[in-house]
C-alpha cells in the first residue's frame, strides 16, 4: 500500500507493548483498542495485528495488490475509487484502487485494518508507534507521502463472504459523553464536595490533547489536601489533578510516573471512548465500584467473543 497523502497524523498501531512501565516505556498502541480489535476480526486477523490509525484528518492510499480491508472507529467519509466505503464492514480491494479518507465527521480516530496486518519490525514485542519517543511503527514516525507499507501473508484463506459488526455491538460501544471511572488512589485528598463537583460538572477537552494525555477545562478541583505527592507509578486512564485544579486524563503514551494526586481512573470498558475525544468535545464522569467495572468488562468481552460479526 502506497501513501499518497498521510493525513494529519497517521501511524501504525497494534495492541501495544505492555510490561515495560518499570523501564519508563508506556504501552502505546491503538488509542481505540476496541475499534482496532473489531477491524482485525472483520478481515480475519489476530486481534493484536498492526493497522493504520488516522487522527482527525485521514489520508489517501493506493493499493498495489488485491486485499481485504475494514474501516472502523470514527467516520472519515472514506471512498474507494469514488465509491463510499461503509464503516464496520469488510470489503475487497483490487490492485490499483485508491482509498481516500477526509476529515472526521465525529470522533477522533479511524482505523484501516488490512488482511494479514501491516508488516513492520517489532520493538519490545510490538509494532505500535510511540510518537513521543520515535519508537516502533514505520521508522518510529507518522507516515509521509511516498511511504510503501507491506502486509503479512496469512496461511488461512479469507472468507469470501463480506462481514459486518452486529448492530448490538455497535450500540454498546457507541460514543458516550459520560465516562465511567473508579476511585483514584488519592481520592481521600479531595473532600466530598470536590468529588461531587467532579461528577456533576461538564468538562471540555482543550487543544492540549494528544496520545500522551487530554487536558480538560472546567470547574477546578481543589481541596486542602490536594497538593503534589511523592512521584509514583501511574496507569493508563489515570485522572491527575495538577495545582490549577483542571484534570488531565493520562492516555496511551503517558509518562509512567507522576507526582500529581489522582482523583479517579477511567475503567477499561470506557478507555476506547477517551480515544475518540476531540478538542472542544465535552465529557462528564460517573463513579462506579471496582466490582461494577470488572462486571462491565466481562459483559463487553462476552459480547465480542460470542459472535460480534454477521454476513454483510
């Protein structure tokens, strides 16, 4: 696949490289893991296979060999030789055809999953691009015009029946403004009134939003005990509160340690929704228990693994 135009920020991403936080390397990987996973299912790939992640504005790509592709995530108005390409469907592409993706209509990221997965060298066991450190992916960087990407060859032959993601699954993972969180390790530093303010207020994603984190603008979260703490390890989805009181959601390329108190952590089931937030989008938060978070994740996993696809 030849890159004619890369779009705003198009990178190679897979399921990430967990297990290296103690070395200062965050997992990276797709910002919307659910969309990547479903796209790979549509084309018959292992769920962790590498694909393209486009951000806000999509690219233009020419396929030099026939293949099967699926576009998932946000709607970038994709066309194949001028004909609309449906989201959440697998489609066959002939040699010489051109895929064009425009600006997003809603959400932040769209994935192009290709049968076999994109073939780039693994770094620490992953093909994902860690943009901040130029680690992994295609030369450790976003794609440029003229780049040529190769795909792996799978032994199994793909099904000749185009597939799509079931509506019940799409409804379950649809964009949600309310993000569910569990209590953070320093929640006791925030008085009850501040916690209530956090869940009753609407926050706006600022222009300072990228794969490292999303800074939010809204009612400041201040309390007599909410000051800097000793630096400690931080997880994906942690919501830090710096001295100005405006929260920051740590995302897939987050620093692995931090010294700001964490009022909450986004649950695993809703991390994909954070990956689809754009600057100026608004979001609210809802506390759930750890037990609820585990149950929600189990329900989502059951929905995906027990038949999330159907013939198109």
